[in-house]
C-alpha cells in the first residue's frame, strides 16, 4: 500500500459544519450561545489575521465572539485584570490570548491566569498536566485536529509507531502526548536529532510540526504510512 | 565501546551524603531543618516498607520526619483536611501521600490537593504541566535519579537517542519528558508496542521502567549504550 496524504482542508470544512450543527442543537437548551473571547495585545500582523479568523469562524458556527484589542504598552496588571473579568463572565466560555505577547509581558503568567476550563488553547499547565497523565482535558487545536484526522482513518491507533518531528509546546509535545495516550509507540525528534530519516522509516504515522517546508523526503516514508 | 551498566547503589550513597551536607549547611541559616510529612492510609505491606524507609532517610539526612498513619476507612474529607493543614504548616516543606490509596479515595483529587511547591513526588498536575512545557518543577524521584546518573556520564545529552520502555505516570512518562527537555531524541514504548527490539538497537540511552525482569535482551543493546 502506498503512503496516504490526508486532505486537511476537506476535513476542516466537515468539522466546522458539525460544530455549527452541535451549537444549533445545544444553544437553545443552554439558553445561550457559546461565547469565545479573543484577546490581542499590540498589532503583530500575523496575530491580526489569526484573531480576525477566529472571530469569523466563531460567528459562522453560531457562537458569540468577543474581541479585546489592547495597546502594545498594556501593563501586566491590566491584562490580568481583563482575564479575571473574563473568567467570571458567564457569557464567555472560552478565552484565547493571542501569542506572541509583547516582550514585557510573561506569556506563562498570562496563560496560567486563565481559568483552566476556559483555556481553549489548552496551554494552561493544569491542562498540560492532565493530558500528560492520561486524563481528558482541553488540548491545543493543531494536535487535536491531527488526532481527529488520524482517528477517521484508523479505528484503533494502539501499537502503531508514530514519529513527531518538532517539540514545541504548541504542537510537537502535545501531539506526542495525545499519540501516547492513544497507546501509540511514540518517537519525538527535533532540531538536535541526528537520525530523523532512520526514525521516519519506522513510522506508521508521521506528524511534521517543524515549520521547515520540504524537511521530509519521500524516501523516508514507510509504505502505507499516513 | 561495550555498553555500560551504571551502578545505582553507589550513586545513591553519594547522593545521600551530598544531601546530608547541604541540609547541614542550609538548616542553620534557615533557622530550621527541612521537614518531610509522609501520609499512609491503610496498611498495604509494600507501602509500610516505603514509608518507613522515607522517614529513616529523612532523619539520616538531618531533616525532620512527620508520619501520619490513617485507618483504611478514612473519608476523603478527613484526608483532604489533613493535607490542607500540612500545606499551611511552616515546619512541613514536603508532603508525600503514599500510593496506592484505598479504592474509595480518588488519588488524583488527593494529590492535586497538595500545594504544588510541597508536592515532592512531582505528581501534581501543575508540576507535570510545568515539566511538560520545559519549565523547572518538582519531578518524580525515579526519573530524576536516572537523569542525575546519566548527566554524571554525559556532559551533554543533546541529540542522543533515548528509548524509555514503560509509560506510567510515575516513571515512564516523566522520564520521557526530562529526556526531551534535555534535547534527546525520545522514543517511548510500552506494552502495546510491537517493535521494541528494533527501537532499542537505535538507542544511546535505554531506560526500562516496565516492571518485567529480563524484558530487555542483550542483543537489543547498541554498543556504547548506557
């Protein structure tokens, strides 16, 4: 069997439709639509695009979207105060603080100020720790999406060998955690690794989260891998 | 170079002597010796041995040891109340709740009730999450000891390939996290894995945390591995 490339774009369209259906079904019962608060400090151009897209997708799914745009010079106390108010706001079910933050703000302190059950990025150390001990918790979106696509292909991931290339806190490490929780044999390689081709040839599942286009070469891929 | 077996017993004796020296040096400055509280619910025979040993080692290192032995029938509220008091007790710097707990007590709720900075087992989800995002935190003792022994042999672990066999929350998973934080290429195998010999032959570092004596065979070991 040849290796299979998964069409993420089509998968995303189906997923968005399914979220819309579930919101339409759940909102009347709950008496309100889910609300997503997105906080942007400063005006990093890529962040502007992400924030706009998150607000647009929330509305298209039938959710409420609350955008908070704060100046580059915002002090930590002001940002933490806003997060505390969003934590207490019954209309807000999810809070995203767009990263990167300006250099004078500590992203760890900010993220860990979010109530863990509203931390829809899954970056709070409580959520990381829960996933890291095999519990259900909110997990970062990119690895979660990869898991959804893999599960659509494989009814059972148990015992499959997975290689994750990249060990960021945003993609690589949470991806490895989710694959391990699914009982995969997991290999994690990164920029200090010297034997990635050798590892790739063992992999049934290959997840590249390294931000280097063309990093993986065709002859590294095991036949049948996804 | 042949593979090298590390003498853990000799290492432990040196480490205990060094802890004793550091306590003797730090306690007069702090105005008090460090205090370790160990909580045992019920009378699991293996747990009795561990608790006795922890108390003995604490005293030999010049620390105070506080042992709390509660009946098998202890209710969750009583145990959580004790933990709250130990969290507030200025004489107690570390709290160990011996696992396993009797079946009617939820170990996760109990462990996560310990103040993270007194969670000397490193099982609290905040400590797991901090290590899982590359931060300094309290980590479980077995993987920490393995890292200490590895670092004594290797000035730099970066880029070395490590295989961890076993994915428990107590040893395998935290071991993999520490190796990854040291920039190793990390492979995690476990009872669902089908290709452990193949992975072992790639490993510069092999950590077996599977509780199965004789699991690893000599011909799996890469020459020079530790």
